[in-house]
């Protein structure tokens, strides 16, 4: 009996070590790191969101255009953009329209949490395209007093492939590539209204 118990204990330790080695937050690019150090993969975010118990507040921080035309995770409760497109200015460095900060971001999250009867200690999951904006949003929310904010480090579309047919395409990881539920149906209840 002692041998069986020792075997089970060893197996559990090895299993937890293997899981711990699969994700090292220090290996994330600096732009995907947060001050709270709370990270989820898209699959982990889906599993956390669908488990029994207190449902987290699932926040999509991409632009309204992204949620409407690229799609949105079924689990998302609300879209509040962290950055917004500014079609009046061109970003030469990134070869796209300039993105400007959403100065109402924290206020809108505060309003949404209050409307749902949630506190600053409740779980918030932030997701963006590939994990950069959601990390910044999670850091800003942490600085604003929220204590349980996670970022989906691989995002909705995932990271870009670096070689072969996938080079330059978002095929590496992320919500869509994991086959998790999503669609193009953005209903009014989870759409962002900036006023």
C-alpha cells in the first residue's frame, strides 16, 4: 500500500512539474507581460469561463471593428476597446491607421462591473488579438485597484507564424486556432458604445 501511495505522490509531482514547465511567463515578450503576472492561454480561459462556480467577467479589449469583422469569442461578456482606431492619422512605423488610447477604458470597466454586481476582487479575463493590448489593459486595471485580472497571452487570433506557409499569418495559437467557440454575431448587449 505504501508503494502505491509513493507512486501516486511521485506521479502527481511529476505531472505538476511537467505542467509548470509548459508555460514560463518570463519567456513572454515584454509587451505581453503584466505587473500582476496572471496569464491564461485561450484554452485555459475557455475552461475557466465554463467551469462551475463564479463566472469571470470576460472582456474583449480589441477595437469595435475587430469584434465586428474578425469575430468574437462566444464567452465574451463585453467589448471595451483599450485602443481605438483613428482613421484620421496614419502610423508610418506600423503601416496602419494610428491607434489612440481609449481614455474611458477604466471608467467603462468600472461601470460594467458595477452594473453586474461585481467587485474589484472578482476575476476579469482580458483578451485582444494576440496578447499585447490585453496585457496593457490588465496592467492598467491592476493599477486601478482590480486584484484578479488575467490576460489571454495568445489572444483571439494568435501569434504569427515565422516560416513556411504560415509565415506572417496568425496560425500559431490563440482562441480561433484552438477551435474554441466564436462567431461574427456581435449583439448589442456586448457591443461598445463610447459615450
